[in-house]
């Protein structure tokens, strides 16, 4: 019977070991084993050397292995958005006031201090709650469900009802970004934070300043950045080529460090967490927080030119308006009070316009209270200080804008 090479090599190794013991007992120096005796014996010796290296790792080796970096998460920067849309109109008010020319109802927005937010612009709202606004903040087209578009200085934002949409530019030139977001959370971002792409299934890339991160979505990924090149596989293995040289993790509890490479104990690497998703783009609303609604009366509805006495033929308008306000009060919608606000255009002196606007506001409060409404209303004149349209355009008189500025507003908090 022929003896296999492996058995023969094993038998020879046992014989050599036994002879070594006998010769040592006799005081004869032990002969070193012949590492070239066979491939099998060489492999066995190398394995023994590796085990010896693992057992004698240095503190520097351990520090290098423990410093193996994790691949950073892909962080989606804050995306420009606005608060959810407020219900555009108080339906019971709208049904009553729609037929009356010169009166409009619109949502009221307030700043953090509770002050009414108004910019120089024109807002219109239809019976379905679709809003159009052209003012200092830009041109807005907003549907009742919050979808729409905003074209403002430096950017264009489009939002769809499912949360998808796009942002091109920003209010601040330093924050310009091009963002594309799909309803499933996939999309792309190209802006100050770099270039980010996400597939909504856990994979993505982030190419930022001096750093490229690739997440494969299966627990593996790469990071080429300030610490060098890091590769992590989804079986716990990986490599790090950085300031410590090349470190290799085998994923089986061992790894190699240093030059020449030394094998040491090394825990398998943790998998790379999946990348996140882009948040839905927030739906539109005019600036500020919802705080009630604003009833605007053109000055021609109630007053003659440059007068503060309510015209006799305005009685029907006031009767209808008072009835609507009483309906709202009885329904519990009003809880924060009511302010009657007088405004003028920029013709005449500031003092005169202030006085005229205050007298007109007082006249409206008195007329409504005579009709049993607006019991807790206050009156205030703002003169020409809060225009909703330009009084002049390019240094030329703007009669249409001045007409819009001559108005009385009823601000109903809710």
C-alpha cells in the first residue's frame, strides 16, 4: 500500500520531534526542523508563526486596529420649505361676501410676536382656496392642498401634492441648491453641502468637500476622505489605507497591520447602515403662522374721497358684514379679538394720513357695534405706513396701487 504524501510528512514530523526529545535528554543540541522538507510542513510552520504573532500583538498594533474608522452616514441637509397650508377661506364668510364688490377675505398670517404679516403685494383667493400672490416675497401660486410654485428672488420652488418637487436656488445666494425629490424619498441635492444622491432603498453617494462616500445599501460601502480610503464589506471584512498604513480586517476575527504585515486579533467590522431618504418638500403657505383671517374693504365701499364719514348708501354693506361677523362669533371661530385697521395711500402728509386712517377705523367700529357686532373690536390707524402695493413705480405715480392702499381691514384672530 502506498502512503500518501500528507501521512508521510506527518510521520516524519513525529519522528523528528521524538528524536529531538531523545537528543535533548542526551545533551545533544536539537537540530532545527527542515522547513523545506515539504509544502505541508512549511504551511504548518507558517500557521504556527501567525498564531505566535497574534498572541504577541503590540499596543501600537491594537491602537491601529481599534482606530479603524466607520463610514459616515449620508446626511441630507435642511431643505428649504414652508409650513403646511392653512385653510384659505372661512366658507361661511365667503358665501356672504363674495357678491359684494370691493370686499375680499384672505387668510391672516402672524409673526412670532403675534403681529399681522403683510408685505407690499396683491393676494387673491378663490372659493376653492387656491391662492395667488404677487408681492415682495415673490410670485406664489398655491393650491388649497398646499401644492404649487413659488418664484422668488434667486430661486424657483415647485411642490406637488405627494411631497415630490424641486428647488432651484434659494433666498440667500450662499445657500443656492438644486434639489430634486421624488415621492418615495429618492432624489438628488447639489448645493453647499456637496452632491448627494439617494435611491430610497438604502444606497446613495455623497461627494462633499474633500470626501466621497458611497453606500451600497447592502451593508457595504467606501469612504475616501481626510482619513484615507476606507472599504467595508458586508461580511465584516474591509481595508483602511490611511495614516497608520494599510490595515486589513479579514472578517473572521483576525487582521493584518504594519509593514511587514503582522496578524493580530481583530473583531469583524460592523455593517454600514443604509442611507436615508429625502424628506418630502414641505407644502406652501404665505409667510408666518396661521392666526385668523383678514377682511379688506376698499375705501370706495364706505367713504367718499378724503372723508371719514360713512356714506349713507353703505348701510347694506355694513348690515351684511355685521351679520357675517355675528355668525362667526356665534360659531366660536373668533377667540383672539378683532382689530379694525385704517390705511391710506402716500398722498398728503404723514400726520394727515395718520389722522384720516384713525378716524375711518373708528367710524367702522362704531357702525358695526351699532349693528350688534364687533363688541370687543379695537380701532387703529396706520396711515400710509403699511402699503399693499407700490404708490409709485419707477418714480411715476401708480393710481392703481394707491387705490389698493386706501382701505380698511378687519383683522379677526382665531
